[in-house]
C-alpha cells in the first residue's frame, strides 16, 4: 500500500511540474519598445495618476476623465510618448464612463491577454512605449464590433484646427 501511495505521489508531482512548465512556455513573449525609460524617468515626466495608469495598468474612475465627453476633430496620442493612437472619427459615445473608439490607428496598439480581477480581457498598450491605455472589448455598437475603452489620463489630444 505504501508503495502505491508513493508511486501515486510521484506521478502526481510529475504532472504538476509538467503543467507548470507548460504554463511557463505559453507566456507571452517580452516586447521591447522603442521608448525605454527607467521607472524614475517616468515618475519625473508623469503625474502620479498618469504613472499609475500608464506604467502600472491602473484605471481612472469612470466618468471623470477629460476626454470622456470630448468630440473635437483631431487625434488622440499616447501621453507617455506622443504616438498617435486613435483618430477622432473613430470615437463614439458609449456611456461606459471612459473614452471609447471603434478602431486604433494601424500598428499603434499592442494587444495583451489580461486575466486580472478574475476575468479574461484584452489589454491595449502603446506599441511605442508600452504605456497601458485600457482594454478592448467585442461589444462595440459600430461595424467593427470593437470598443477600445481608454483612460483619459493615458492620452493627450491634438486638435486638427489650424490657427492661420
């Protein structure tokens, strides 16, 4: 009986190790970004809220962001590096509490699986600096079916109006 229990324990332990190794192998590859700054450099350039959102994947409170109800003609850029992320024509009113877009500028966003908070979501990051922007969902009301839900604190707006 002791031998059977010992053998069972050994097999169970082996499968556990194999399972852990399989999970390690399936992790997403580390991405290298063009803009690469130290934590101290980011803290010098960003406000505490911007740092928490862009560098630690934080989230601002809903309905508090400056760009939630903002619908001017222009482009929304990453607050961390200035890379254009979303054109104003792709922004729509979603009533979710955060600025929402139906599509990103091609190549501007990196997508990462996010399993935090007990759910599976897709995190969106600036492809230039890795700054957390928010998440993308498959419940958008437009033809793309996408809703890019973005933190206002992670973006800036550049107006297309010219002062001639």
